[in-house]
C-alpha cells in the first residue's frame, strides 16, 4: 500500500475516516434530508413520459466481520431523488451464498414495490468492488435473476475507477462528489413498507 493511499485504505477497509467526524456528513444534514423531510406519496415522473422508472441499487460490501452489507435503492425524476428501499445487514457469519440470498430478497421486494414496473423497470446495480472483485461478481449474479438490468460501468464509458461489467471503485473523494448530486437534488423517501425495499429504513 503506497503511503499516499494509507488514509484511503483505512477509510475503505477499516472504516476509519480521514477527519474527526466518523461520517461523510454531519448528523444534522442527514436528518434534514431524510428524517425531517415529508415523505413522498406520489412517484416521480420519468424523463420520458410513459417509461417505467429506473431503479439504482447501491451495494456496499462488508469488508470485515464488524461491518455490514449495505443496500439502498433510489429512483429519480421530477427533480427529485427518492429512497425507496434500504437495508443494513450483519454478515459476520455469512457465506457468499447467503450474501447472494440477501441481494435476491432485496431485489425481489423492489420488483414488488408499487412504483416499480415488475417486468419493465430497469435495475442498475452499483456494486462497490474495492474489497473483492470476485465477491462483487457473485452479487451481480444474484441481480441477474431479476431482469431487466443495465450495466453502465464499462471501459468505454469510464477509463478508471470501475471493474468493467461488474461495478465501481470508490474512495472518499468520489463519495463526496456523488453526495454533491444529492445536495443539488435532496433525496426524500416514500411511504412504503416497514423496512427493506419499499420503505424508509
């Protein structure tokens, strides 16, 4: 590990942030975006009228037994980014087949969400590859059981920070850059089920 990447390694593998606050955003900002905002009862309108909504599903692999598998599902439209599903699952004693089962269950619930077209909504898996490309490929296989999918992370689109056809490589800088998009279009959440896909968790 090069010395100039030691802080990135600590943040990505061990969850030790570069700064004093152990989060990318302070609690007051997160609460303002998710807790204090009114919930959405109407789905956003897609960019092309009549098209089904596209669902973006982020997957943050657990790097060690004390971290958790993170999943979130977002839809966008009408100038809004809306969280329709989220999960944080302890996987300390899980094997890969069990991690795949978690992804299958989450994706199955997404397909049943009232805003999602069960047959035609495109799911875009955004799987972090930092810790293990093989694990990322295994989780992608679980998504493939619930088509249609779209894989935007190809070498012709992204010259760096992707494993083509699998997922993305993240660091603290790219995560903060992605948060700027959410700052421009503050995310909200809908009134779905109690947890997992379909509700604010």
